[in-house]
C-alpha cells in the first residue's frame, strides 16, 4: 500500500530537482509570460485519509509570481499531520468543516480541562488530563492564515469531505532560503514513493525526527528505542493524511462559527501578536460583502485592516460571486499578483499584458487556477451558471484600479483627456466616463443598466 | 508616418528580449562594475507631439542598480497619454511647465465645476459639466513622485518645450515581477514599429484595451463597436505623445507655484495617504537649499521627511549646483545607488570601487547620466561653466558620508588614528582633519579657503 | 614583506571572480543544501599587527544563507584601519578588549578635551587639542553591531591578543548591489598580493583614495602632493592591521564595562538614532541569561527589543553554554538562518532538512562554524568538555520553535494528535509530551531528569 502513497513532500522534491534545470530562463531577470493557462492540479498524492492535489509550480506564471498552490481532500475523521512550511500560507475552505491548531513555541497551553475526562481505549477506560495550545474551528468560506515556520495540524470533524485550497507565497520576505516550497513534517512518514527512491537514490526520508539519531531521541524524550523509532515513523504507511478511527479527542470550546478571542497573558512583541492573534475570517457570508450589486453579484475582501495577522504575512484574499452573465470590471491590481481559484461555475477571463496582448482569453471552470500577474489588466464575464472564486493576493492590502465603473481611473480623467486620447467627441467622452454607474460588479446586459449620459 | 513612431513600449520590448540573453552575467550573483560611463540616450521614440529618449538599460551599471531612465520632450499643447508602470517613478522637470493627474481607483473626483462652462467644438458651442480627480501644476525644478501601478497623464500647458527626465526603480519592492521596465498604456497606440513586428512577429500590440475582445468593451462601456475600436486605438498613428490642437480643457485651480493641499474625505489606510498625498516638490529654489556656500554652490534634497510619499516609494532625490571650479566633497552614499543626470554645465567626476580603482574618471556634460553604485566613493569637480545636476537615490532617506569637510568621517576620527593610518606627523594629521571648514560644497581654489591649522 | 600581506580585500576579490563561475547553481532558484560541514577558515591574511582568517563564502551553505564570516586576530597595540562594508555586520569579541569608533557623517564630535594634553613624539613634546566622534570600549563577550556603509576602526588596548569573529549579512536589504562582500578601506594599503596582480593584471588597488587623482586630493585636503600620496597609501606595506608602537592617543571616558549613553543634540530621523544609538551588548555575563538550567547550561539572546539598533540591521545574536553532556533542545528557527561559531569545547550537532535527512551529523569544535538554514531542525549535544557558542541570526528577532521541552510545539499538541500521529498509546503520548520539564537546555543524563509522567 505504501507504494501508492506519494506524499506532497516527495513530489515537491522531484519538482525541486527538475526546477533547477528548467526554471533558469525566468530567473535571469525576466518573466516571459507570453501565455497563461487555466491550470488544474497535475499530481495526486494519496494517503490513508484523503488525497492532496498539487499544481505544477514549474509553470511560468507560478514561478514568476513566486507562489505554489495545492488542494487537500480530507475524509471525515481524517487528520493532516502537523507540519510547517518555509513560506506563509493562506488556506481557503472550499467545503466542509474542521478543527486545527497552530503551534508556536512559548505560547501558553490555554486549552485545558479542569476536570478529568474519560476516553475509551480498547477494553479499558482511562482517565487523564491534557492541556494544549489554542484550537480553532473552521468551516466553508474561511480564509486561514499560517505564518512561515509555524507548525499546524488540521482535522476533519464533519461528515463530508473537507476540501482546502492552499496558496504558499514562496517569494515572500519571510522565506530567506529559495523559492522551492518546503514542507517539514514533525510526525508520520509523508514521503515514501518509488519515484523518490529512483530520483534520489537514498531511500531515507520522512519527518524531521527521521534525520536525528535514535539514541538522541531516546535521550531527548526519555523514551525507549522502540518509541523513538515510532517517532521517526519509518514504517508508517499511512502518508500525511491519517484516519482517526474513533475520532480525535481534544479540549475545545463549543463551535459558534465566530469565536471570541479574549486577551491572554502573553510575552512581549511578536509572540504576543502571534499567540493570541486571530488567524481566520469567513468570506462567504453575503452580509459581509464589501461590494454588493443585487443584480450582478458581490465581492468580499480580507486584508491587514480586517485581519491584522496578514500584515505580518504580507498576503490578502478576496471572494467574488458573479451572477449569470455578470461582469467583473476590467481592472489591474496595483501592488500584487492575484492567484484565482474558481470555486463554482465558470467565466470567460481575459488577461492582458503591457503590450496590449491577451496572454489569456479563455474559460475558467470550477477547480481551476489562473494567475493574474501584478499590473496585468483582467476582465471576468460569468457564464450561464454564474461564477464564484477566491483570489489570493501577494500583498496584505491589495489595491484594485478599475478601468470602468463609478470609482474607475476613467472617472478620474478629465473628459477632455478622454476625448483627445481616444479621438472621440466630447459627448462620447462623457458617456464613456459616466455610463457605468456600478462600481466593480456589473450586470451583463445593457437593458439592466441604470446608466445615464451626463451631457446636457 | 506610423513607421516613424517607435514608442517607448516597443523599444522596451526589444530590450526585454535581448536582455534575457545578455543580462545573465550580473544576475548570477555579482555585479562586475569594472567600468562606468557617462551615458546618453541611445533610442529616440518619436510621437506626434514630441519624442522620448531612452537610456539602454542593458548597460551593467543600470542593471546592477536595477533602474532605467528616460527623458520626454513634449511640445506645447502636447499630452502624454495616461499610463502606469510596474515600478515607482521619480520625474524631474528639466524645463517648462504643465499639468498632470495621477489616477487612483476609489479616490474621489474632487475637481468639479459648480457652473456650466462652454467649450468650442468645431462650429458649435457645447455646454457640459465635468468632474475629475485632482490635477496638479508642475514647473521647472519639480520632483514628481508616482507610485508603481498608478496611472498618470501629463500635459504641456506652457509655451516652450517641456523636458522631463524620469527614473524608474525596477528593483523596488513595489515591483513583484522582474526588473524589466513595463509601461501599461490605457489609451492610444504607443507601440507601432517595424522593429517590433519583426522581432515579435505578432503585429498586435497597443494599449491594454487592445487585448480585450471588442464585444467585451461594448458590454462594459455601453458603447457601439466603432467607439470600442477607438478605445483600442488600433488605427491611431499619433504615438504616446499627442497634440491637443485647441488646448486641453480641465478644471483646475489657479497656479501659484506652491499648491495648498487641504484635507479631504478619504477612505481609510493607504488610500487616504495616496488620494490626498502631496507628490511634488520644487528643488530649484535657491532659498530652499540644505547646504549653501556662497562661493561654491548649493545642495537641496527631498526625502521622506520632507515629502512623505517617498517613504512609500523608497526613493529620494537631490539637486546640486557647483559654481566654476567648485568641488563636491568626496563621499559615498551609505544606503542607496545614486543616478546622476547633468542639467547644465560639466564636471570631472571620479568614481572609485572597493578595490580603490577608478571605475569612472571623466567629464559629465549636460544631458548625460552617470550611475554611482551604493558605497562607491565619488568626487565631482565643476568645470569652467559650473555644473548642475539632479540625483535620484534608491532609498527614501539617502545618507551621504563625506571623506572631507566639516562633517566628514575624517573629522570623526581621532587625530592619532589618522597619524598612524597615513604615516604622517600628528601636525599633518590635524591639518588633514581640520583644514576644510566647508561641509559638502568646496570652493576649488586654495586661495579662497578659510582653512586654518588647529595645531598650537 | 609586502608580498606576505594578503589583505582581506584581495582575497575577497579573488573569491568574487571565482564566485561568478562557481556560484551559479544555487542562484537559479534553488539551494541544494545536501551537505553542511563544520568549517574552518581557509584563508589567512597577514598584516603587521595580526591576521584575518576568512571562511570561504563559496560554500553552498554560506551562499544560500547569503552571509560571509571572518575572524580577526589583532595583537596588542594593533589598529584595524577604518573601513566600511556593503552589508551590516555583527561582531563578537571572542577574547580581549579594545576601543572602537563608528564614523557617521553629520554626527557631532562629542568626545573633546577642554584641556590641552601632551603627546610624546620622538624627541619633542607637542601640545594640541583634538575632538572626535564617540569612542566605545569593548571586551570579551560583546556583540557589536555595525550598519552597512558605516566606517569603523578598532584598536586593541589590552595586553592579550584580541580575537573578533565577524558575520556579514550580504543578502540583507541594506545591501542593494549583490551578495559579494565588499570592504572599502579609507586608509592604508589593504590589497597588495601577487595573487591579485596575477588575477587582475592591473596592479592598482588599495584604499578608496587610491582611485582618486592625486591633484584632486591636493585640492580637496589642501595638502602637498607627498601627503596626498601618503593618503593613497601606495607604498604602505603594513596591511590592514597596523602596529601603533607608542599606543593610540584618544579622548575617552573611563572604562566601566557598561557605558552610559546620554542624550545629545542630534539631527532628526535616522541620524539621531544612529549618532547616539547603543551598538554593543555583552552576552557573556551569566546573570544576564534568558534561559538558565543550573545542571545543564544557559542561553542569552540579544535582539531588537534589547538592542534597538538591531531592528535597523535586521540581525540578532545568541550565546549558548552547555555543560558536560547537556543537550540543546531539538528545534528550528522560524524566521532566520543561524550561523553558529563555537567558542569553546565541542558538541555533536545534527541538522535535518525538510526531507527528514541529516545534512550534518558531526562534531563542532572550538573555532569552527556551522550554518543552520532557516527552518532546518537541529539538536546539539555537548561533549565531555561542554560546549559554548555564539549564534548570529539573520532576523532582528529570531524565533525558536522547540521540538521537546516545556515550551515546545509538542506541548501545544493535543495528546490525541500525538497518539494517532505516532501510533503510540495515549499513555505514551502524554509521557512524550510532558516528560521533559526543562525548556531549552536539557541535562544529558536521564538520572538527572526531574521528569514525571502525567498519567493517573
């Protein structure tokens, strides 16, 4: 069975190798983004309790944007083993619910039971006390922010499959090594594949304890050799997603959808922020929309102003919903790459470079990813089924400049500039400038417009 | 006529291609700046209302400094079409005056007419109201700061040719893509040249609307196909600088030379700063000098302390004036590359690397550019005509350390260190340390010195 | 004699050349750190008053971490000539004591004598007044922070050899050029070696004044040509460390070990911070320890919270002392590379990458350097003689996450996660989690543990 388990890690290793040979061209100073595609994951990494699907980060647009992206599908009662990454991560919960923990050294174990509780274990009943760091609930529509180097685990405590799409920003300042995505597992045996043995010829890999001497682990943890070897996980064949047959026993507050985060005694400086920081925000609630057009759709953003930990991660996100045939205003993102994951429906998306050339003009369907490089112009037109997406932005306060609509760059232009620039009449210039009364989300049929021409 | 119009854009494209092949050496980790030259622009891009001259950014010193530079010469009534760049920009007005607008989505249209005003258009008189975002006046000696991704336009409303030299900091953190300078035009047809067709073999380029489908523009703007095609500008042969025959009609306050910027209702965070931020400062007024020596010249700086938007751009500038034969103290810039554009006269400039080798020792004349890499030692000696320049620095608070003069590193050294280091007598050491009483701008003849030797 | 003087500078030049050819692989986007070694310096640069030993920065781990390291051994009455570097520097005083000055243009000369004092010079007695910038005392155990581009000198005013180990962070944001370490000397003749002439074929190098024309120096300093040539130092054969036979005469306050830094009249902004900033902290005093275990050792850190100038340098440091057989908890540094210099004794150090592979498992002895890349897991086990080290971290507030101990990531994990992840019993899980009551420094023998198992 282990031969089927191709872990995230193993594939990243393989890519890493080919990357050095392949990725040279764009690194010599220029990103030749002549074509962008709507991408689907090209690698499936199966494990006991689910599968992780990985987009090939050798594609030019991912390399130029310095990001990688993957999607977990975790079965009910599936546990993603604790791991940390070499770059900050934003995750969006496409479907399902769960609990997770982000582990930071020095942060207090604030979840504790003042009463003993019992736990069935085979034949006997055992009583013990546990305490651990904060655990969070998450659910569909949540954006979750994980700093670089912070170990975290997740558990599907719902009834349906948990689907999580994850953006890792490898070019982020928080990563000082190189742009290769690296996952450091602190448990389990994430990497066991023939491919890996073939390529590396080493046959030894796994969680970080695997690299330590067994006797060192014995000394450090005060366990016997057998347990030390279990910590190294060499013979574990479950992969990075494991099944917790009887369900995970943790101490946790009741799930209200929006947790309260009280103040706690914390260390000074960064640790204070990190130990008690809110790291999650739901973007699906329609009542939370930042832009809303009842006839066309809505748009919600989360940035460092609404979720302060993002100022530390230098990332932000947005959620868009376009109704049937609606249009998302042509625009460019001033200060970020925007990585778009389609969560439902489909749209025609056009992306234009500085030469005025369409580097992408095609359909983006549910489950696909498209990268919009910084400053490239983009327009989205929903199809008959509408279009929903989440956008990950490589800036904690991504700024959009629109090319049409009430708050657009066009509105800011004097009509006389428009008139002369496009060689149209002043009447046409004013019409062009003022016709769209909507801001960002446009209804797609002229008949539904509330436009008026401001000429007298 | 269109074949003569070689736009900025088209040349940048050509450079971009050769750059990938050429620029490899310095990207592999080291800048081999063994020779620096006083450079002149090597490409002239003609348009209807003027010409843009571009320095070849393939030169090692530009690549190492991560900057590009170009100069616009815009005729009276010439309009530079709105465009945005992938990196922050500092412009210096070498000659002339004009008006400009920086367009930022979401910023309010604060320039509006409460009265109808009339506009001659061919035979008839038309009355309409317009409103638009803030417009600024600029004049000779102004430094203008434009953030990355912010669309802007400029118009020569004076009688003489408007000359603007522009520094673009491609290695700035605000640019997340690569160091290629990219200009995104939102109007006109900036790129039409045989060279481009030849190299690219595509024949399709222009403003960003060109890359969108015509029907999409019809839907977005509510215009007919003919107007949509005008927006795309395919048949526009005027280039990026166009002539406004009857003059540009905009709403604007009277020009006082120094505008007042009142507070306005603005959005929170960055937008507040950007919508209402002052982005301009005049460096030519002698009364504003930071360093002044009546017998040798003056020096004026603008940095994030005097023009706060520069802390966002991470750039600053300085203006120097040396009288006949005067000397600008040997110094190094601690935390920035310094890109020097000579505005008048000429000087002998010597630039020395960490090996103690002169990588440049030559004349810099009006209109030439010389790059002084970070930490390299430099001295300027004005010729018989004096020397004037503007320096663009790649740090919002560039710090100069002088090697001679009243505030120099030498003055900070104990005389005993100087004595031993240079193997001179303690008398000579004190003389060396204290002889120059001037700070930064030295008169060039000994006879005019006010030096004294502090030995007793 | 001059042929023996191979200066720091000359070797850096040589390395720089080979670096371009050699260093390409890791620059194309990936650091292939498959093996790390405990390194010793490979180049010895002799000078009149000592020697500088340089670690070869072509090694993968130095290049990936973007740092270089060297060690000065300066004899009593030895003066290190004033120089500045293209990147910020942290120095640790391994042995001895001395005085130093950091020279920053515009900072006032605050050390002055209100009385004349006399100085023996050969036969006669001379009286003069001097004033200069702040001078600091330093002693064994001090960390000294020097910003990029700030010229500084040091002098051994003690009786024993002064040993200083220096970390230069070339990949720091403060260095805008490339990762080559560059030293700009403002005095002396640091570079005179056959190797250099052979490689460069130029034969002209030295301090920065060497690159300027002699007549320019005559004009600037008001000296005669002979003195100008002495400033250029062409015939100086003493190298970068010179002997001050009669001892250096400077104005300085009495040495208390911990200087008081009063407020001074200073310029605004950065200069204020820099002119009067404390740039030194002693890490050797046991009473200052941040972590202390009487049976195992201690750990002291200095970061931007304790020495604010470090927030500007983006560097920090730590000092560790392990007693015989003690263990430093397995951990990873979340946000920094950690460059470890062993100051006494020896330890077995294991470093593990994201594949769970040991990239280093060996002894580190006094005087050796080992690089721990960001996020790599590491454990140290002191030998029979104990182990002492200083760690330079490439973040001004380096965060450690431990894998064992009272504040570890393990403690934060629910026992149920541990139980399932490692396939052990819940009893074992609680034992694993709670056995180590120590925080960071563990005693190495089980018998000395105060561990208890928290099962009931």
